[in-house]
């Protein structure tokens, strides 16, 4: 069952092209994610999920900040049921971080740019980098 708050009436409103976010499918997932040399942040999403759509701008902004450190991809689980089933995705959006083909972090729910950067911080080359608007504690 998917998270409450996802409505099948909604379509993506963020149509910006992003060269730093790679769209993967059931067919390309193994090559782009599991065989990647660098850590890979994966956004499991669906176009009818409002929190997924609302997180798109933050996800794209985080991807730009992570260039050269962490590969950032997204997969529409509605169109790619094999990956959805393989990883037991039951809430959207679900973020997964892969390293050397293994899941090292997994979390459900929409996040801000700073929260996305915090999610991947242990796997960044320079863990002192702050996201925009970050406040050091």
C-alpha cells in the first residue's frame, strides 16, 4: 500500500530538464545503479503521488549540489514494477542510497534540499559541504 496523501489525479508540475538526474527503468537499473562506481541516490516515485511531485525541485537542486560525488537517479515505480517489487516499495516517495550495488540507506517521505544532503552526507567525498540554507549546529 502506498502512503496516504498520494492522489492519482495529480501530474508532475516540475517540467524542468535536469542533466544531473538520470531517469532509469527496470532495464537500465542494474547498469546505472548496481554497477555504478560511485554511490547512487535513487528516488522511487510515481506521477500521481503529490509528495513525490512536490519534492522534485528539491531533488533536482540536491542533484546539482552532489555532482561529481553521488550519482542521482529517479525511477517511476508505476512504469517499472520489477524494481518496485524487488525492493518492496510501499510508500512514496522512497529514497534509497546504493553503494557497490548494495542498499546502504532507505527512507520514505518527501525531503527538503538540506534533508536530502543530510541523507547522503556519510557517503559524500567532502562531508563538510553545507547545503543552501544550512545552519551549522
